[in-house]
C-alpha cells in the first residue's frame, strides 16, 4: 500500500525521501541482526562505528571533498557554528568579514561581534535582500581572519550561483539550505557547515567540512572543549555521544542521493522542479511576483507574493485545503514560499504549479 504523503514544501525541517523513511522503518527495532535499534547501540560499538564512518565516506564521495579535509558531525545546529567559527578563528588584531545576504547572515555576524572585530564585506539589505551581491561589490580589508557567506538564503529565496575567490583569506560558508543540491568545488572553502534538517536528514546533526590547515590557525586559549574544532577532529566526532540516530538517517539519505545519480543528477532534478514554479510566476503577467531578482533566484526556496495580503491569505487557505503544506512565507518577507529541497518529488512541484495556474484562472 502506497503511504499517504503530503505535498510538503516546509522550509525546515522538511521532506525526507520516502524510500529512506521506509528503510529506517524496516530496520527500526532490529538493526542488521543486532536485536537493537540504531538508537540503542553504544556509540563505541563496531556496528555504530560502521554507520558513522560510512556516512563520512559517502559525503566525501558525493561532494568530491578533498581527502585531507575533515568531516565532522556536531550538535547545536548551524546556530552554534555562528559562535564556534569566531571563537576558533577570530583572533586579536584580526577582523572577520561577513557578506550580508539575509537574516541568517545577520545572526552569524551578531555572534561574531560578541567575540571580536568584524566588518561587512557587502550587503543587499537595502533592497530587502532580494539579490546576491555581484562579485565586484565584494571588498576585503587587511588582516581579515576569514570571510563568511550564506550560500542559500532560506528566508529570502536567493542563492549564490558563483562563489567569490578570496585568495589567501579563508572562505567559510553556511550551506544549511542548499548543501548537497548541486556539485561545486569544495576546495575553494576553508570551512562549510550545515544543519542537517533540509537536504541531509533530520534535525540534530550539524555537518562541518573543515580544511586541516584551519586547525593551525585556531585559538586554543579560553575556548571550551566542546566548542573547539580540534576536539572533534581528534575524536572523529566521538568525543561525547553523537546524535547517532540522526547520523544513521543522514547515511541513508546519502545512499539515496547516490541512487539518484549523485549531485549532477540531483541538480538537474532541482532545476526542473524549480522551473515548474518559477515559470508560472514569470508567465502570470504579474499575478504572482517573485521576491528574488531573477539572476539571484534560489533552487531551494521560491519566494513570491500576490497582489494583496487578502489574496495571499486566500491562496494559502485554498492551498492548505488542497493538501499543500508549508507554503507560508517567513514573516520578514511575507507572502508565500515553496521549499523544493532534494526530497520534494517532481510530482509535488507539478501539482503546485497546476494549483497556482488554476488559482490565477479563478481569481486573476
Ligand atoms: N542558516 C540557514 C541558512 C538556515 O536556513 C538555518 C535554519 O533554517 C540556520 C542557519 C539555522 O540552523 P539551525 O536551526 O540548525 O541552528
């Protein structure tokens, strides 16, 4: 019997692949003949270690991560990384540069300010973060400890299409909402981090991809043990009890991405899915208005407005009736947002595009 699945456009936590959930269900009470759930395994057991190390290997393979880079599974969400990054890498006499493209960049900068000196490399706040700055708008100051960017702006629906070259300055990216949705050159980055709850798995795991030379630059004085990257590197993310079930789920998601054909295939699917909805917006004659400028559009979060708040309310109410979940925009942008992460099926996007066309026909 086919499971009853919602048209889930939640921004996060968001849809997981049905095949992954079903596999986890089959293995839930007896993981590979152990007579235990993965949740019940010791994190020091061979059975768990295999799950842990396989997830690291799969991520390295899928993202083509250089061999020497460290892959860490931490807790505390991407929000804890906002603090850990400056605590480890922002030393006295240096400044951290932040590229401001939305609310998550603002939260990252706020944490860094508590630790040391910072500056804004570029910002698009003036136009309510409806675009990514052009590469020639980015100006770096002397003595920059690192430059931080948010690769996909979950709330505003914008995404970098080409990353800046920061030369010798370490480039750090919050990829929480678009990691694993396309292939790119990881070696451009000194550190990449992402909360798992969009493309990677359930919430509770935070993935960090770290270039090893960063450890040599890291502050070691007065940084608590759990907030130091070297603690987790030295212990293969097993210094304390890791979120074992989340890491197991992440491993299953990574296997699923491999089965889809890897990141190139996933990227193509994501482009096709997003196009279904962007095309309706573009062909609506202004009935639907996209928030993001076209060249900054996100493949993961599609933000749009209708002519009035009343019409938006009606749209969202009828969409809910028709079985669509999670289409409300974030309060800072208003309107509507469809999050089309990896696990959102083409059919859901097709159904939404048809619903949008029909809604316009009746109300346009
Ligand atoms: N950064 C981005 C781009 C996000 O979309 C989110 C959450 O939605 C966060 C950071 C915060 O992540 P967490 O809830 O894991 O702390």
